[in-house]
C-alpha cells in the first residue's frame, strides 16, 4: 500500500494560499471485475463495453434516450454527443458529468449479454 504524504507549508501574510498545502495522493486504480475497461459508441444509441475481467456486451439506450423520462440522457439524442462516451474511473461517462452504473451494467451483461435501458 502506498503512503499518503501531506506537506503543510507555513502561511505568511503575503503568501498565495493555493500553494499553502501540497498533497501526494496515489492514483485511483479501477481494475475490479465490474469496472468498465473500454467503451465504443455504436449506431442506434448502443454501446459496446468490455469489463476488466474480459466480459463484453452491449448497452442499448435507444428507448431511454427517446423516452419522456430520459432526464439528462435526452442530451444524447444527438448522435455526435452520444459518441462522446468514454471511460472514467471504471464508469461509462459523457461530458456534463453523467454516467451509467457499472455494477448494474455488469450484472445484466454477464447474465444476458445486453443491458437494455428504458
């Protein structure tokens, strides 16, 4: 296990407060079986995903995106916006800070090969 090092600098009256504390934090490693390793946006509002344990499958978001209950996911109706899907910290995300639950996605894909969101 890596050590967390915190260095506290003295605060002088004229000192820039943003440099008063420096932290060395180990990087977040997402390599659990249900963490997403890769995502690829496909036509028809579908995603192809691969998890760290090698399981692969599809996420079908067509019904959700076109639903009156789409909420923030309605933004993805633009295919170019949908194609901005990426993996951050083991989760499929889009700019604007919304994402899909990797544990629910993993469970359904492991069981059926496809997670259909409605």
